[in-house]
C-alpha cells in the first residue's frame, strides 16, 4: 500500500483528533484564564457611605443602614449592612452590629441607656465598653471618615480584650 494514500479510516481518525483538540482548547483556555489571571481590578476603596451625620441625634446611638460593595473574586456584589453610630461633639463613633461574645445582634435600650445583647444578657455602655455579661471585650468599631456632613465607614477595628491572641 502507498504511504501517501489516505484511507477513510485515517481521515476520520484525524478529524476526530482535530475536533477533540478544538473542544479541549475551548474548555481549557477559559479555565486557565480564571485560575492564572488575577480578578478584574476594579476601583474599590473599602469605604462605604453611611449617610448624613447632621441628621443623627447628638450623643444617642442610632442604627444606620447602608450599602457596601464586596468583591469576591470576579463577582462584585452590593449588600445591605448596618452600624450603630454615636455622634459626639468631637466626631463620630461607629460600632459593628455584632456582640463580641458570640456575634449575636444587639440593640439599644433607650430607657436604660445601654446596648443589650439578648442572647446572653451582655450589656455595653454608649462608648462600647462591657458593663456586664460574658462578652470578653468591648464592641468592635469601624474606621470612620467624615467628608462634609457625609459619614464613611471603613474596615472593622477589633477592640482589645481578653481573647486577643
């Protein structure tokens, strides 16, 4: 038999190998790009606008609802978040909404003037200090920045306390 003669079987084998290679490349290239290339670098500062501080009562905690952007790999999502904000004469203090004991949500008890975590009866003062209960440290805070009358919240600043490692 002549070596240059292409049989039907050889043609189909080569065609199958070619199609398999094309399909493999079509599947492998996006997967490799996802693994090897960094996620889209979008301008995201980590700061979220939390509202107008001139509308907050002076020296009384107020729960502020705001939207923050979170980038998880390639996905950018906007989620609803809250913070407890206390406006003072010299600035603003913003607390994270989780108790430092087990991460439960707490609320402000207006008549008694303290924060109360109902799960384990921990109480915190207006400045975030532990008054009573099992919480090992004061309330965590957000970094804050004021531009004009707009409040911006940044990263969480963990309060110093017993469970620090």
